[in-house]
C-alpha cells in the first residue's frame, strides 16, 4: 500500500485527525511491527537494540497518535486488537515500499555498468546500433553491449535461452515465445550504383532468399510486369547486395534504412512502387522486462527512445 493509502486508512478506519497523524513516527511503528511479529516487547527490544521500556513507550505513543488501542493490555499477555492487526498488515507493506525506495535511490546514484548480451542481424548492428550505443555511452560509459550476429532463428533461440537479454529482429512471421515491441517499420527500395541508367529491358536483381527478399520481390514484380524478375545474384546479406550493386552487377532489393548510409548508390525512382509494396517490421524482443538486468533495462529504454 502507498503511504497515501496508509494515511487514508488511518484517517477513515481509525478516526485520527491530520494533526495527530503528524506525530506518527516510523521508528515507533517499526518497534510495534517487530513486537507484533516476534510476539512480545522483549523480543522487539532485542532485535532493535533498545530497552523494553523504549518499545513499550513507542507503542504507547503510537496509540496516542492514532487514538486507539493497538494491544490488549493485560498482564503477561501480548495480543493485538483488531486495530493493531489492521495496522500491522499495512505497516509491513509500507516498510517494504520504503526498502524498495531506498534501493531505487541507491540505484539511480550508482554508476550502471556491465555487459548487456544482445543478439541481432548484421544490418541492424551496422545501421541501427551505432547510434543507440553512442546514446547509451553518453550517460553510462561503463555499460558494455556484447553483440552476437545471426539469423532470426538464432536470435530467437539466444533470447529464449537467456544467453542474450535483448534481441533485435526483422520479423519473418515466426517470432513466438517471447515478448516483442515494434522498433521500426519500413519498406524496401531498388538501388543501383550512382551512374546506373535504368531500362526495363535490362533489369537484373540482387536479392536475399531469406524473407523479406526474393519471394516478396517476385510477388510485387508480377503485379507490375505480369512476369517473373530476372535474378542476377541471391546472397544472404544486404551489405553484400549493396556492394554488388555498387560494382554494377544489378539492382539491389534492400530496406530503405540502408540507402542513407551510402553516397554512391541511388534509389531507382521508376521502381519505387515495386519496392514500397514490400514492407518490413523490426522488433526488439526479450523474455520480460522484469527479467532484464539494470544495464539491460538502460539499453532497452535507450533503444526504444533512439530508434523510431
């Protein structure tokens, strides 16, 4: 229960005034909780390294502040009243929240560092992560991303088994068994080296077989030209496709995010509609935010705020 709810409980259920509540003392409350859980004043005194008289006085001051009896006052008998039982229940929750608050304050003051294992694909590591890592390092210089590269099944398995805290994947329709959040949504484009002269009679494509790739190109091409595209090279690397396009080996079929990283290739405007018919989505995946380490949470939040 939040402190505000505890105040509300005391005011409504124990009929205490705001002025009296200002005399409420957390140390007195701690002695009371200790005595209630351990079953006596002497045990509470021992645990808190005070005298039994100090515990007795603390509980009496609590009763005065709250305007009710917390104990059944009988010789050689320690028993809570109904108000005492109710206060004990809520006080334990209050002390838990105070402990969590202290931990949070310590966490925010301390330098967050250490390794963050990440699994992703080469294009994401090359075109997305540098900016994210730069942003992370500005505020958490001791944080160290450790990046593993692979295809979607590899990335998914690394996250599921816990070898990677965070995975970044281009959705292939098989992302299951993990939590995922949309990171980026884009489209494909057809690119060629800067001096390339477009001709519908001389179109050869450079594509990947892994989805999205050759199958998506075939569908879009068939709708536009009512025929199958001519494939020059099929290679499982968009970076290799760009390199081959720069060398004049054909038209590269790649995500639009790659285009801005190269100055000597251009998008073929005549094929813009062909590329844009192929959409893709990039997701960040993990096993649950509650299972992320402190440094993992920092990286995750930076990733979400940096990439759109």
